[in-house]
């Protein structure tokens, strides 16, 4: 087989299509996917989840234990915007519950987000979600990632790594820190900002998120602004 043809075949074999991410991570900063809850856990039955106030269809269920107790993280997607390349939603939801005595769920925090009118939709990038104690204080710092896509034409989205926007959310001791990135093919089109809670995070957590963005860029998962070594800029007051 000719070298050029061999290279093309090898590249094709490496291409991966997945709801959570399109290419494999290349650095240790992208940790293995979070562990999903065992099947038939009583406190996550359909009735229990409904009683806990979770509204959207559950897309993923993650369970973990740290020094403060046992928790269940639920991700929900409306999944009302199907495309050939990705199953998208107009609305997504996430909530963290603490599992208390009698298998009761006590909500710790919840979020909802929406695709803009001009966007095709949004979905969680589940293989980029992390449940780890990043700063070593004995408490898990959940990291969520979800991406917004533009529509290319009827039935198709444009999943170019340098089109659209993405959000990375970290919850540290119940406080929500957000990194919001908009990408583009030109340097001036790319911008990454963090809210005030991001800059209040322990330095170890801030550095971890920067390494995550670097790894995502190198893996071809999203094109972040690298003008300041990938460090987010402070979010403007109007955002």
C-alpha cells in the first residue's frame, strides 16, 4: 500500500464519532469519564427522581462518595433537536443530590441552560465530565462540560472545532464557577471568560481547568483562545 494511502486509512480508523466528544483526549488533564451509578439504585428510581424535582429526561447518572457523604449527579437533556451528527437539545439540566437516610435525595444545587434562538442546540460532553477532588480538600469538585452548536443546513449541524461556543462549570463547595468560551477561525473571534467565582477558586482548581482547555484544544475538541496561555479573562459586568 502506498504511504499516502496508508496514512489516509490510518487517519480514518482513528476518527471517532460520539455524543460526548469527537476525538480522543491526548493529555492526562482529560481524566477518564466519571463513573455512572449502578443499575436499579432505589434512590434513583423514576418516582424518586420525579419527587426530587428533576424535570427533564435523565441522560446520565453519576454516583460518588467523598468525606462529606454520598452523592448522585443527574444530567438531563430535552433531546428535541435531532441531527445527523449529534442529538441536541433546546434545554439541558443538571442537579446534584446528597443521598440521605432512607434513600432520600436532598438537592445541593441545580442548573438549567438553553440554546440561543440562532443555535441548533446544546448537549453535554459526557466524556469530559470529571468527578474528582482536584484541590485535595477531601471534597469532590464536579466539572461539567456542554457545547452549543450552529446549524449548517436542514438536518445537519456544523461541528467544526472552531465554530460555536462551550461552557465548563465547576462546583467548589457549592459555589458555581463558569468558564464560557466562544471560538472562531480568526484569533480575534475567540474569547474565553470566567465569572467571579472562577477567579475565587483555589489556584489548583484554576490551573486544572486551564490544563483541561489546553488538552481539549490539542485533542481537536474545541478551539479555545490561547492569547493569554489559555487563562480566561474576567467576565464583563454586563454578562
